C-alpha cells in the first residue's frame, strides 16, 4: 500500500486490555510490550501512523500517586491506562464478556443472562468513553477492537458530539458474529447492535460473519440494508466489510534459518524417524474443539491399528482463563481423555499422543511446525484461527497437509488447499487424518502452493516477532493499513458511500 497521508496520522486504538505488561519493581512501576496479541497485528502501522492506545493495564491501581506512576511508565509506549477496580474488571471481563457474550458469539447454548455483569459491562464501556472523549481531538480516527467494547462507539459518539468534536469511529470484531437465532438468545442484543452501529466502519473476518450482522440489523432494527456493504440506520450510513487478517510469514522463514532452530529440527526428525507427526496448537478453549480432536484421534487409532507406533499427535494446549471454573473443568477433561488414549494405544515403543498444557517458545513452535506432516485444527467456531497460516509458513520443504474444521474462520479461504471435515463427526475426522497422511505428493504440493499463495497475498512483512501466547489474535500490517485507509476516507468525506 502507499504511504499514509497526513490526515491519517492521528489515531486512537482501543482494546479492553493494553498490549503491555505492567508490574511494580523496586518501588516503581515498569511496563514492557507484551508478546503476540493485537499489538503484533498493528505494529506495522508505527512506520506510517502516530497512534495512542487506550485500555485497562491489567492490574488494580487505587492510589492516585501509583496511578500517576503507571501513566508515566506507559507514556513511552504511547499507551494510556483506563483504571478499573478489580471487582468491576472481573464482572465486565469474566462475568459478561466471557461467560455470556463470548459463548453466544460462538454458537454455544445454555447461556444464562445475569443483570449484574451486564451493568458492569455498561459501566466499563462508559469509563472508556469518558477517557477517550476527553483526549480525542477533532478529526482523530478512533479504532475500537472486539466484543468487550460493543457499546463504546455509541457512548463515545454521544460524548464527542456534546464536546463539538467530529471523529471517525471504526470497530473490528475478532470473533464470529452468529446467525440470528443465536443472537436472539441475548436479552440486551439491541443495545449491543446499536452500540456498534454508531461506528462509521465495521470490520469482520469473513463474509459469513458480515452477512449475519447485516441480516440481524435488518430483522432486529428494521435497518435498511439494500445496498451491499452498507447499513442505513437513524440517518447514519455505516460501512460494513470483510478485512482478512494475516500473519508475517517472513518471520517464520527467518526463524527457521537460525542455527539453534535448525539443530532442534534435526533433533525432532531423529526422534520421530519413521513416524508421521501430526501437530495441533490451540488456546485451551471450548471453541477450539479439543475434546472432539482427541476423541477423533482416538477413533483414527481404532480404525487403523496397522499404524501403531507410526503416527503421533503432538498437541499444544496453551493455558487460557485459568481462573474460570469452566476452563479448569475443560483442562481436567482433556487430561483424562489424553490419559485414556495413551493407556489404550501405548506400547513399550512409545505413545501415540503427546499432550502439552503450556505455552511454547516461538523457536520451538517454528521447529515443531516444520517437522509436522499434518496440522489438525478442529475449531467448533473460530474467528479465524491463524495457526493454519503459521503452519503453512513453515512448510516450504515438506508441503505438509492442513486438516481444517469447516467451522474455523480460515476455512472460508483455505478449504481448497486443505482437507475439510466436520469436527463433531469422529468418522469424518478419522478419514480426513488418514487421507492427509496418505495424500499423493503431487496433490500435497498443489494444495500447499494454493495455501502459500493465499498466506503471502494477505500479509505485509512489517511486524514484530510473535509468540504462541496469543495466536488467535495475531495479524498483519496490511490488514491494519487497509482498515485505517477505509476509515480515513470516511473521515475526509463523512456520509459518503463505502
């Protein structure tokens, strides 16, 4: 893309959590850039765009002097903290965002609405709006991220209007947006939709999520949606579009050439000589289909006893929301299933499943991707799942096969280059794994070249090194620059078509 013009240089980015770690050290507060996360997807903008980042610092800071120290510590990173007391932060994040809103966005049933966390969600969005409106100048671009802040565009626009400021507001949703029947389960659904519709530009990762949102606006609010990629509501024109998030494949290519990574690759090849390696890398979350994956792999081992000691699944389950009981229960369940699989299929020569409940350093992850013959992703619902992209970036020599759930957002773009399957169908998953392991070399290469072309077409080599700690949120500078370019056009010509 071309360079960012001057009228795009004043940008405010807003996310629930700042992309920095803040800690007290020797009586003072220190901050450091977090690994991975949304910061990686936007870091390429630093070369062309000046921006400030608003969000919760991740810790409770009550004393005014301490708050001042935290603010000073964050200033060098152009970050501005929004302080929340621990109970409010808990009810907003764990109570409403992740126990009520997240499951509905991912098509999970049995969600029970509770008024207390909903009020906390509203209050946090109000505090964000107060802080940003006070800082923003007229003409500033404001880019709000994700489901924790769906009310923010409306609250912010009201405050800016009262102050006589005109700013373009963009909103990006990094999860799926569900079909209407699921969205109707949420009693406060209208408030959330109207909150988002105060944006000038709303971005989704796939056409399916975008269309689900448009259909919901039409049925719930009687909004006008006849013109493609536009929603007319309360005399406002809102642009809606798909923005494909990507990764930095060059970072993986460079890492693969490091001497220590090459040594690790040789070690892994020796360890698994004569064995087909299947890799899975997922955040430990219900939406990743990890129980389905392990049960499907168990069915595969039952179906193909002739492959005993010839196939291994190395599954990395990155810890997530460890203070939430549902996630603790999921980890217990996965450990139990993994133990039963190895108990049933292990021999003195080895076990068919290596289950790792921990984070993996980037160099180790890259080496693991490189030696794997197959990558198995079993999402039941997923915003995108960029592990698929990362695996492809490490497979230039081996041409490994991607076995991809049809419910991962990435499946919207990568089905032709992968082996798709339904994650709830153990038989279908077993067949997909077997087909991947036995794919003709020419077809393996053809599928790989298709995937590599897609990954390269949706990236920009201007981002910082990443980590597996937040693989779900990684992205590319191209994605960020494309969104900001579109939002800037609305700022220059408000009310114009998309």
